[in-house]
C-alpha cells in the first residue's frame, strides 16, 4: 500500500464555450480546476460529489479521453499527461475503465467473446490461440458468468450481467488500476449488491487499485479506503473513510452526510439543508467556492480561497480539508470534534 | 371509507411474445391525508400501478381490470370526460423526470395556470397571480420573475418544485409521486423531501409515493407496500416493516443495502445478495413469485402461491414461512 500507482498533481480541464458562427471562444467551463490526489497499490479511492462537480471529468481526463488543460498525471512512474498517443497506447493496459451505463458501453454487434478478446489482442497478451481461449475462460470465471455465455450477444444479458461483461473487459488487459465511473449507479438494489461484492472480491484477489467515482455515499463507505469530496471542480476534503464519515471537516461534506436519507424510520438526526443550487462552473464564486451555500461562511471565505491542509483534530492521519474555519479556535469552529454519528443518526 | 381503494388491480399488456402481467392482482387502500409508499425494483409494477390509478395506460395494448375506487367512485368505469375532471384536480401526479415532463415551449406560469384555468375557470390574470403564489409556496425565490421563465432557465431542483406546484395548484385530495427525487442530487433531494413533508402538513393531501429508495421511504412514509414481480408481497406500517420485515424479499432488499455509518459502528459486513434475476412476467407463475430467488424455498412454494396473511396486527406478508406474531413472541 505504500507506493502510489497513480499520482495526480493540479489537474485542470477547462472546456471552451464557442459562440457565433466564427466559433470564437467566449468563456470556459472550469470543470476541473486544480485537483491533486494519489492512489496506492491495491487501494480504493472514492471520488464523491453531486452532478456537475467534475468527478467524471477527472476520470475521463486521467484516461486521456480528451487533452488536459494543465497538470501532471503519473501512472506507475511514467508521466502520461503530455505523452504522445503512440507511446501512451501500451500503457493504457495498466489503467482500465468500467462505465456507468451497461447498455451503451458494450458494442451490440460484437459477441461477448470478441468484446473480451479485443483488449487481449490489442495489447498482445496471448501467446497463441489456446492461451487466448484460456484467458477468456478465466475472465468469465472471474466475473462469475457461465463459460458457455461467451458466444452470446450483449442484448441477451440483463443489466447486472452486462456490467459483469464490462468488468471482465476491463480486467482483460490485466490492469493495475480500474476507474469505475458510477459503475453501480444504474443497477437495482439487489443487483447492485452483487456487483459491489464482485468488485470487492476482485480487488482482494488481484490486488487492484480502484478509483471509484460515485454519488452514492453508502456504497462509497462500504467499498472504499479513502474518500475525496469534490465541489465545483475542486477537491474540498480527502480522508480515510472512518475519519471522513466519523468527523467530516468541511461544511459541504457535513451537509452531504446529513442529506442522505437513512433507512431507519423515525431516526433523530441533525439535518443540514443547503439552500440554493450549485453555482455555475462557468463563473465560479470568488474565494471559497462553497461560500454561497455554506451555513458558516464569514468574510474571509468571500475573498480568500482556502487551501487543502491537514486538520488538527481528525480521527485519522491523512485527513485534509480546505476550510478557513480550522484557523479559528475550536470554540468558534462548528466543525470541531466528531459529529459524524449525529449526522448519520447512529444514536 | 378510505379515500382510495384498489381492488384486485390487474394491468396486463399485450406484446408480440405473450401477455405481460405487469400488475397481477394488487389490493391496497389509502386513507385521507396518509402517506403510503410503494417500493420495489425496476419492473415490479409500481409505476404501472400509479399510472393505472389515473388511467394513463394506453388501451390497447394495455388492459386494466379490477376496481379503483376513489371516494367510492370506480374510476375504471368513469367516462373520459369524468376522468379529465379528476386528473390534475382531485388526483394529481408528480413525475420522475422534471426535464421531460414540463413543456419546453411554455412558461412555467402558463403550465401552472393551465390546470387552474381548466378546472377552476380562472381568468388568465387570476391564474398567473395564483401561479406566483404557488411558486412562493414551493420556495422558489423571485416568483414574480420566475413565473415568466421557461423550464430550461431553471435548475433540476427548481423544475421539480414547479412540478410540485402544478400538482398542488388545485388542492388535490390525492397526490401520486412517481420517483419524485430519483433524478436529483442528495442535497437537492433533501430540500424536496423537506418541502413535501412541509406541504403535506399545510395542504393535507394524501400521498402515494412510488420509489425504490428505502431511505426516502423511511423518511416520509407512514405505511409501506412492497411489490415484487407485479404482486404485493408485504405491507406494514413503516416502523415494523424496517424493524421486523417478514417477507424474504423485503429482508433481502434491506440486507443488500449498505448502511451509512458502517465504518463507525464496525458493522462492516459483506452485503447480502439476492441471487438470480426477476422472473419474466410473460409466463404465468404458479407458485410464489419470489420462489426462484428465495433462500427458504421448498416444494410448497413452487406449487402454491402463498396468500397475503396478517402476520401481526396491520402487517401482512405473502409467504408460507413468514413467522406469525405468536410464534415470534414465544
């Protein structure tokens, strides 16, 4: 767990807004605006936040599905953010992705066999056709699909089974890191549990690192080692999960935790209802980006942007948050102490 | 007499490869001012049940049988004209997608006013004034300006507030909310749930809440109906249902949800899985609908469908092996 498999420094992705028929740029969507984190071998880091916070853009940027605006991405020691596509191609094997929608992410005109064989052939992993066959069978076993299903078409499978095929495809290149972009969000509760268990088993079995992008906090808490919370293109808090859920140190994280409905009727909990909507990433607020909705905002928040810094009274090491409240004495800091249990109604 | 009584509701669809029994013999009632949740996974028939109440199912290919009595009147026997007078007036509906269920070329004021002008005969000016009032009621700031805006100018949360304003404009006695917060982010979902609870106190309408999110159910419902494969498998008040679920499907559903706070309480266990898939509704299932996935299945289950039995006061479940109260107590 000590060597990072992926290091991300100050990642930026700004999308230009074109207007008029000459296509002049009139502004930018600051989708991801300076995001840094690393993922250790065999670790799951979750990226959580609401729609439009830039979490999926981070995933796509890491995969180099579009060019970056700025920042560094180091995958297993190689800097890949400015690497030419030809050099990057063999390295793509190390980082694979599972997408959200199991219906649109599989080619309907390819049999499962071809979907799974494609990455193996592309990366030249199989020695001969017998080896390829063996690898395909191994993949079907890994994702608990019957071996004879391999000659069927994607439309013959249910949503959960298709997501298994998507996972098998990601595993075909023997990656070190899998990016799961809302990989279980589209599935029904009972099927979701099957896929979550599968992902966890695979991680222990193969020692995979995972970047788990999701908005579902209960699943995130169940799956992950560390959590990074994003708001409007920035990471506002990173912490080991027990520390984050037990003692959130950013007002946004606190509000998120208190907003999730818990399946306990009549639970007494502290509820923080945020006012208003997320501001537009085209014109993000000055100072702290959260100050427009923050219940504790004061003058400094409106002018000076807080930096991610270690928090003094966290439950575990490595808990960082970007909030000015932590510069105040504990008596004036509403985030002091461990409030997680109250927010989650744990009695 | 209950406000809404649904008796042996069967909604079937004719498809090229057989009849799809989307809803197959469902009974329930809703009292005035009560919040009843219908939960289940996709394809269990919960939305079709809701659509059937308002007769929004196209016939053919659909076919609704049974009885739906609203204030004692059977809606299945009502004429189209009578139904039009009820829809949006006495029973109204909130849909899941605030994006697609609002008309993009009309201002939100026109859309709120439409029901008022149709059902209450208000003039254009009166309707607009009332629309402003409704927007204020659902907590949209600057209602006077917003009433002239189009849906694309509003955020997802605001659109859902507009949907609620439309639904409540005529003071309905029954509000059907089909996954009202599923498309929204958690912080916005919390706002909308808070709004619905608050409005319920003020307006006093009964609510039928259709959802798959058990967290939302625990938060707002008083009574819960669990559906599986087109049938009701369990019904109880919200407390007993979560504390003491009787049907193996409900138990599985609750067990397969990760609990928030698990890292603090140390209850980090593997999620319970419900193996297998929902059966096809195109074949008649002779026994229990859940038999193919049930951990307690026996021959009895595959041959005879269990009846809905009262297992404890006000707690019914359709399972041969669900324990009755006396047995539980002993």
